[in-house]
C-alpha cells in the first residue's frame, strides 16, 4: 500500500467503478429518496428509489474523472444556493494566485456546507476546488465514504489510540497536506475538531502543530509562511441544524455527555444542505506571511481575522438581547418561530448559539 492510500481521495481511474457501485447502493438510494421524495418514499419506497437510481444513472453514468464529478457537484451546489439561501456573497478570492496551493482554515458551522460553498466560490471564479480535510469519525457508512472521497476529501485519523499511532496518523496527515500544496492543490480544514455548535469560533493550536509536523526540523515561522494559510470566515443568517445543536449542548450540560445515534451525522448533513439558511457570507482573509514563532501565535492571528470577517445578522442581536433581558427592536416572526420550535430546556443554548458571534466579534 502506498503511504496515503488509506486517507487520500479517489484518483481519476477509480471514479467509474466507484460511481457504478454507488448507483446500485441501496443505502444511498434510500437516503436520497427519503430526503428528496419523503412522502413517496414512505408510501412506495421501491418506486422512490427507482426514481433516484434513474436520476443518478443519467447524471453520473458517464462521469469518469474527478473533474467531471466536480462539474456535477457544482450544479448541485448552485441549486442549493438558489433554493436554500437569500443570497450568497463571497470576497477575498480575488487576492489568490492561480499557481499556488493554500490552506483555508475555516470556522466550522455545517458538516458539508462550509467547504461546499468555498468550492462553489472558487469554481465560479476560475479556481480549482479544494481537498477537504475530514475526521475519520464521519466514516461510518460506506456510501458516505465514497462520496466524500469522490469530492476530494481526505481523512484525518482521530480514532487512533496510543501515543505512537496518534503521532503516526498526524504525521501522515501533515505529509499529505504538504504533498497537496506542492502539487498546487489547496486544502480546506476546520479551525478545530467538530462544528462550533455554540457559535464561538476558536482555532485549536494543535491543528497548527499538525500542519508543521512534516517539516518539523525547519524554522517554524518559515514553515508557516510556506503553507500559505488563509483564514476563512463563513456566516449563516440561519443555521438549519440550530435546534439539534441546541439539544445536544443541553444534553451535555445536563448529563456530561451526548451519545450520538448512528446516522446522525448524515441526517445533519442532509438538513444542513437542504435547510433554509437565509443570507450567507464567506470572506477570505489575508495569507499568514509574517513571523509567527508559535502555534498559539498562528491560532491567535487566525481567530482575529475570522472575528473581523464574520458577518452579523439581526438574529444575532435579537438572540443576545433575549439572553440579556433587553428589548432589541424589529424581532422577526421567523426568529420567534424558530425559537418556539426548540424544546424549552434547550432554548438558552439556541439563543447562545446565535448571540455568541456578537460576543466573539466584540472581543
């Protein structure tokens, strides 16, 4: 086995056989049918799955490369932007060079949406899409793994145990990232493990240390400059997963733990992609080219740029005013309905999720 075979995306020569397998995968067919045709699937699941299989065969049957698959994903992303947002704005791409690879270190709100929207913005701007860093804790279902690897995802092993295995896994990820950049391939990675369910966007210095691990004998500041790290801030007016996130945080507060049911990540992925988002704003910051002596210094700079580039919406201020017991004028009926849809025991977490970006941005 080659060094990166257990974590890398698929190669072009693997695409046709993987897609052929996926088009016949009953798990994938049922997953899509439940999402796109919920009523039909409940009454006639076989018919709903047959419709999905026909669509997938027509759309992907002749796709034979990652680029062709990305072209199809772009059409899907365009549909999501059109149907689930009230507008998607992005900036900062004009400052990128076409002949360089970048590491986009992003705040993380949605399992698939954050990286998909970056890819969308890059694609329409004439840039190649990114390789997406994904924790192997998401690799629970075969068809999900296949789809992620077709979409240029590579895996960071977070489930390893023992110091030696953990170190080897981190080193492998770091080497793969360096290899990608040398090939001119950019990377998207979350600023810390998991989504920021509480709305507080903070970079984990351990992520930065992992970046530099493959070149650990070189001067740290120089390594950071060579990595072309660009902070990325993405802001959703409404989070389609706000209620599930609030319920999870309430359970952790009450019980000290939350046992995630199998398949919940896939359900949240579908909810995040297909749910209403309101306005969405993505801003890329400035590459980290100064001298940063430590991982903490790098993390602090990333945090500062993300805070500066966050877009605040009225809902963020309404949520903060409710938590503080003040009256913010103009509260919308849509906000009130979303709050009422959240179980009462989790509403404080729901409000904090929307209020914390205001607190975070104000320092």
